[in-house]
C-alpha cells in the first residue's frame, strides 16, 4: 500500500468555534481544505497512532465523501483500528459512548449540528478526546496553529471502503470495522433507565409520545429505542429517515423549526402526552407536554430536583453545572439539595473536567442541551428518556411536573433573542462597547432595576485551573433579573448576537404571564445598553426562543 504525501498550503480560516470547525459545504469542497484540517488533527492527536479511532457523522451532504478521505488519512497515520458507523452514520452521543466503551484514543465527528445541510448548507468536523468529550480549547488552539503551517498531508492510496453493511476490512496494519451505529447506544440507555416501567405504559398506549427526528441522525436511534424496545406506536416518530439535506428543513429542535411536532402537540386533549425533537447530530432536544413547552433551563432544574427518583440516579447527584447563559433555575435546586452548581462558558467541552473529576452528575445548557456523566456529550435521546421515566414514576403530566416545580422553587422567565447576519466588525464593536459600559454599571438603576453585578465573564476551571476570558457580558440586577450578551460561536456567515433575558418570580400567582411580556423591562434595557438601533439599525431580533 502506497502512502502519498500531497503538497498543500494553509487556509487562514481553520479556527474551530464553539464546537469544531463549521463552514459551508462549498468551503470544505475546496481542494485540500478537509485534508489540511484532518492532517492538523493527526499532527496534534499523536495518540491515535497504534490506537482506535471512532468515526461517523450525522449523514448530512458530504458526510460519506469526507469519511472516505478521513479513513484513508487514518490508515496513512497508523491508526490500528477504526470503527465507523454503517453508511457513515453515528450520532454525537453514540460516538462519545463508543470512545469510552472501547477505550479508543479519540473520535472524529462530521456534523454542523443544527445548521442546515445540503450542497448549499453547512458541514463541520470535530475531534473528541479519549474521555469521549469534545477536545479542550488547548487542543483546538494547537490544531488551528498547526493548520497555519501545513505544507503537506499524508493519505493512503486505497479504494473506497464499502460502508453499506457491517463488516471488517484489514488494510495494511489497520482494521476498519463497519458497525451498527445504534445498538451499543441503545444498550446503554437500557442500563440507565427503567425500560420495563416505560414499556408498560407506552406499549398499551396509556402514554403517547411523538418524537420528531427532523430527518436527521436520531431517526434510527428513536425507532430502535422508542418503537422496538419500548413498544411505542408506529406513528410515534415523525421525519425518521436521515436525509442529506434534512428534507430542506433546519434540524434545530425549537418551537420555530420543529413546526410539525409543535402543531401535533398543540391540538388539545388528543395531542400526545409528550413531544420531543432532536437536532442534526442528536445531542440537542426540545421537550413539550400537551400544549406546553418546557424551556431547556427549566428542564435542567426539574431533572436535578427529581433525579433521585430514577433508578439510574438514585444515589443522588454529586453536583450540577450550567453554562453562563442558561437560566439560574437550577441554582435554586442545587442550593436546596446542598450540592455545588458550577457556571461554565458556553460549550459542552467545559463540562468535561467537572464530569471526569466527579464533581457533577448532570449538566445542561439553554441551547437545548442536557446530559449526565454517562457520556461526555449532551444527549437528546437520553434527555427524552429521562423525562419519560420521570413521568412513569411520578404519574403526572409534563405540565403538572413543571408547575409543581415552579410552585416549589419559583419561576425563571427566560428567553433568548438572536440578531442574525450582523456584519462581523459591527458585532465586535458592539461587544467592545458593552465591555466598556459594564465596567461602570454596578449600582446604576435601569428601568427601576438596580445592577448588582456587571462584568465580562471569565472562567477558571476548578480542576486544571485554566482560565477562559471574554465569555459573555453579564448583568445581574438586585431582584435576580439578568441579561447576558455574547456572540455565537457556531455560525458560518457574519455574526449572530445572542441576548439572554431572565427574570425570577417567586410568587405563584404570577407564574402564568406571557414570557415576552414578563421580560419587557429586561428587553428594553438590553436594546438600550447594546445600542442596537444605532449600531446595527435593529431593535427587533430575528429569532426569539
Ligand atoms: C454547540 C455546543 C454547545 C453550545 C452551542 C452554543 O452546540 O456544543 O455546547 O451551547 O453550540 O452555540 P452558540 O455558540 O452558537 O451559541 P451544537 O449542538 O451546535 O454542537
């Protein structure tokens, strides 16, 4: 077998964002673009030589072609064993589990998560380390620096590998194994949750669910778990077939993009008891009850308060964590349970050390992410099973569970306003302006709310003491209201400003306000502080979640 050394020159834009390198498909199709980045990964992750690599993606356009390239490069770099999902498919949580289960040296996941797919859509690539989690910033920084000096890459001269069915191929010193993408993950879920209890209700249709796979990766996982193993009805999963362009949709599980699911859940009494959707690569989830939406921050708080009721978490939680912009609902629960609650920057990678050090058992993010110490990624199907299991134990509806939670802990009204497609320089200037402004904000009263904390969030990892600066502008008021500003790290065009708004309400008589109305003061303060109209000509967000 011949190993070719191909000459190449660096691309200046290969800096990974919040979660790997995401670009338009057309950028990845530029000659040597993918190969350069993969070479940069192999140059840093030298532990892959002589060890196992897990490889798969969310099935979006360019997935299979990129997998063939990466297989050939992995062979060239002496990886001894590569496990690839059939047809190149593996959800992000499944990769995390497979790395851990097989003690692999790492995994490469091909996904741009919730971003649209297809020839004109987005593509992405990220590396997960031996603990199963997204590589730390230190690693991605090294990959980026390396990518700026690449002058050649190595690739084995071999035929494409047939990915359409399970099997093994020995290529030189490398064993390539094509595996069922679903079964190991489904077995793990069966270990964590009480499948018998859930089956008893789902099989007899005492409990009805609707899961929207959004034509993305979770279709095969949901079919195996909810229908085959738990006996849910045949119509319980919609958009179950993974498609390269996600059926032209936007595989982002929120109230706007999961339209068909929302329509089914808001039909009144005939609606399913639980509705859920997942994203492109299966790590995010949205949860609905009958005509009822539970925001992801509340989901984390409710899971934390109730975890001990589930057999998989009956020993209690060592601690919990949430990202900065996630509402502080879980903080109230942690305080009552007397467990630690960590506040981290946005990005699942920041939970890795806390999980590995057993400081936390559950963690979550406002961006429709929840997870536990079972893997090192957020996990959409796990979260849905957590809720299903909880419903079977409590014998209450999603709405009743949520309302009881608010009554006990108070309600955090919460919303995220996204201003999309901003010119990058303008967005940077806006953040710079805010950074200056927050230095003098403490003690000021805005719209009747007095600022008690205002800063540019920095995180010191309590395990390795690494410091991450500039993670978002945070303004906390003395009535526990809060505003956070940050720029998205997952987009592929221009800049997106995210404004996170929060108001705490302890009084149960005030738990039924319309969310945007409840947050009106915070919205007005945020628009004013960021000078959105003057700087960007905008005073209305593009997307409200
Ligand atoms: C990724 C990260 C998440 C993070 C989200 C935020 O999600 O894995 O941990 O919360 O991005 O995105 P942004 O920087 O745009 O606010 P995913 O599902 O896209 O991988």
